[in-house]
C-alpha cells in the first residue's frame, strides 16, 4: 500500500513529492503533463528562477525528486479517485487500480477565454492573464485589457501601474457603470464595449484589435481575464468543501474536510495563482500528509 498518491505534477505536486520523498514516504506522482502555463515562454517572480522556461522548471524538479528512491513519477492521467473506509482507490487512464492511504490533489485549473477569434495565437506571447507574471515585459507599451467580467475594473487599475497607454475592452458586455467609466476616462483609459471582431499581429506579437464596427486600435499586448475552473472534478465528487472562488478549502496543512485527502496549488488557492505559492502549498500539504501518517503509528 502506498503512503500517498499525488495527482498532478505542476509546482504544487512536485514540491509535495520532494518533501514526502525526503520524509521517506512511498509515493507515486501521476501527471499527464498538460499544465496551464505551457503556452508561456518564461515564468517570472520565483526567486532564483526568474525567467525560467516552465519546461526547464519541471526538468530541474524531476532531477531533485529522482534523488529520493521512495518516490516514483508516472506520466499518466488519473481518471477516477474513490474512497472506501480509510483507503483511496485511484484509477489510471490504462485502467490500473492503485491504493493509497493519502491523496494530494494538485491538478490545477483550466482557463476558459472570451470567445475571440485568434486569441490563442497571442496568449502566452503578448497577451497574458497575470500582470505580476508578465507586466514587466510589457511595461510602457500600448496595452489592452480584455475582460467580460466585473473584474475588468480591478485588472485595469492594476495594469495601469505598468502602462498608462491603456484601453479596456469588454467584448460586448456592459460591465461598467457610468462612475467607473468616468474614473477610467479621467486616467485616459478608454473603454470599448463593442464586440471584438479580431486580433491581428504576427508570430504571437499583437499589433491591433479590430472591433465589430471595423474600428481598429493599435496595441502591442495586454491582459485577458479568463474564467477559471478546476482541471478535474475529483475534489467535488469526493465531497470537498470549496471557498467562494471555487477552490478546495484546506487547513494550513492542506487537509480538506475529507480525511486523508489534501489539496495544494491552484486547485485550492485559485488566486493569486503563482508558481511559488503553488510550490509552497505542495510543501505544506506534504507536511500535513507526513504529520498525519506519523501520528497514526501511535494511535
Ligand atoms: C500563460 C500563463 C503564464 C503564467 N506565468 C506565470 C509566471 O510568470 N509566474 C508565476 O508565478 N505563475 C505564472 N502562471 C501561473 C502558474 O503557472 C500557476 O499558478 C502554477 O503553475 C500552478 O501550479 P499547480 O501545480 O497548482 O498547477 P499546474 O501547474 O497547472 O499543474 C497541474 C498539473 O496537473 C496535471 N493534471 C491535471 N489533471 C490530471 C489528472 N487527471 N491526472 C494526472 N495529472 C493531471 C496537469 O497536466 C498539470 O501538469 C502563469 C499561468 C499562465 C496560464
């Protein structure tokens, strides 16, 4: 019987695997290698790793984990997680069944972008979702915020710190009241509420946005606010409580309300979603797992 299965091998799952390996726990980490940040060229804001390629980050993490023989990493998808009594049963995409005493869910999020032609040609190259991750690279350029949600106003205020040459596009949605529009206008931020017809540019570098009335505005990049949903529904189907943003509720050691089930990274935090926060979350969930396994020996 395994001590723990970690589902998801992003920064959260990888750091959980490292800590559990060092704690001599028998662990398998399953990862199907489709992380949310795969589209981006560089990841920023993690001290000692600023500007690293997401793929390189994972390679270094795998080298770190390989030093600890009780941890195995399998490049496979988990399709089901069930709990019977105190034991978890996980099913792989090949139909194999694995039993474990504890499970760490670190499957991250999926993004649903506004339905705009060619948006994915630019996403991760000149259009991003997080100014803390990519604002520095776009500083002082003519930028746009694309947001169909009420968070448009928050995003506009934050992005204004990186560039004063800013427009906000709501793509047909009426998300702003007159006071908000007035506040943005006073800062020289124009709001475009008409539908976006297309984004134009080359090799991922944005050049302009074209609206349904054929008005064209030159832009070099910007930020979009996608809708975030859980990458898997395991947490929900096992009965996990969630907080208002939809993340799985945990205590300070990653414990969910389901005994033996832990959650870490974007899957529990949702915002702010950052590599360093996900890694730290994986660390503390691993400490939670090890603490509980250690305690059970004395029960
Ligand atoms: C475009 C973009 C740019 C970003 N830039 C930055 C940046 O510069 N700096 C920064 O700090 N943050 C950045 N982020 C955010 C950062 O990538 C996330 O916060 C971080 O990766 C979250 O880590 P995680 O381990 O929780 O989830 P993820 O990194 O999403 O990893 C989840 C893993 O679980 C796997 N998985 C999912 N379901 C299953 C399953 N059923 N079975 C097996 N495996 C499964 C996935 O394949 C994936 O590998 C960026 C995000 C995006 C989208």
